[in-house]
C-alpha cells in the first residue's frame, strides 16, 4: 500500500452566491486548501457536519467540479486534463440516494450498462455478459435485469448503484454517504459488500459520511473537515481511540446520540454551525471550542504533526 493513486494538492473551491436582488454576489469558500494523499487499496474516510465541504470535495475528486485553485491527480495525471472516458475508467461514484440516482424509466440492465454504452465499450452481447457478471458479484439475481428501480428494495437499488460504479472496472470509488438513505438493517449488508469488493478487486475508496460508525467500520485513515478545511487527519484507529482535535472529540461524542445516521449529528457544541459566508476569524472552530484562547480568536492554526497524524489546532502548535 505505498502507491499514491489519488492526490489533492492545495485544492480550494469558491462559489459565487447571490445575496438577493440588488445585493450582488459573495464568495463562498466551500473547500479551502485541502490536500490528500490516497494510497492504492486504502479506504479514506472524510467526515464532518453538513456544509463542511465534504460533498464539494467529493465532486471535485470525481471531476464533476473544477477546483478554483490547486489540482487533483489520478495516477499522477491531472484530472482537469483527462477525458471523461479516462476519468470514468479510473474513478466512479456511489451516491447516497439510490432512489434519485437511478433513472426510474430505465431497466436495471440498461442502468448498469449505461457507462459501457456511453463510452462505446463492447457490443451488445459483451455488455450483457459484463452486466450479468457484475450483477452476480453484487448480489443481484439476473432475473432483475429487465426490472425497473421501483420494483426493487432500497438495498437492491443501492446494489445496482454499486454494480453501475464497478462496471467500468475503476481503481477508485468515491462513496458519498453510501448507506444514509437505507434502513439500519440493510446498511451493514451494503458496507460488508463494499468491503468484500474492495478486497477482491484491490479498490481504493474515499468514503464521505457524517456517520462515524460507518467510517470506523470501514476506513484506514480519516480526514475531519470543518468549514471547508481539513482540521484533523489521522489513522482511523488513533482517531477513534484517542482523538486529538477538539472538533474530532466533539464529533465522536455525537456517535452516542440516538439517531446518529439521521442528518447532522448532535455535537453538543452549544453553538450552531457558523455561516460559511461569514466564517469566524482565527481558528474557524473557536466560537464552539471550550479550549479557545485569545490566540485562537485571531490566528488560524496550521497543520501540525501529532502522533501518527496531523491537526490544525494551537493546542498542538508551536504556540
Ligand atoms: Fe479550539 Fe483553539 Fe484548537 Fe481551534 S485552535 S480547536 S479554538 S483550541
């Protein structure tokens, strides 16, 4: 596990957001200066509350959004210079909601084979063979080939999404909240399927989730995002055994809430998530942090090596 297959280098994404009639537009820094090195065959978890930038980061890793600054490299090639076919054969998505990500008017066979048809891979017979092969591997009976998404259960629909992602034989799969829309009883089945496929095909996963139980179950390393930045990157074992960053500690406490998989976890931070259009000065977490000092209110901490990972917090910096 030493080859870097995916790299984000100082990636930022700024959106222009309308303030309303006659008020002009303002910059929303959805992702700020994020760097990631992802090793082949590893599983990286990206966690944070809604609005922290994790989905925008996922969309950039998939080539669906262009970074405003920085670059994303897949096997050393700049994503923005790659063709759609080249990207699709290396990086594929699995989205949260199998209800909305599958075309209700298309059969399961047609949905799974779509990437092959779009990119002109094989003739009809070869495509059918590959679809049936991937259906079998993802636990979908071949009799569902001519069924429609509405005739499938939620778990089966997510298996279709997994099959569609794998049909191009990518090396990297970006899973954005892959089980959040599923019943708890089905979530474990899908996570176990993803784990089996990862081992069998040597896949690399980026798993985006606000559900830390999912990340703990799956990930080797975790990046914690807050207001568009990565504030903590640690080996998963270290993060869950002994979190360093105050925000990571607060997120871990949120796992104990009754419904951790529903929407934003209750972080018990005593203050709501700040407005990304008007982020606080200094450390962006300081209005919610019990350990904040005057330094935290004025100086933005940079990443510092701590244990096996890195955190952006003055508690661990030179100051
Ligand atoms: Fe809290 Fe200060 Fe660390 Fe920010 S830098 S997390 S405010 S202690």
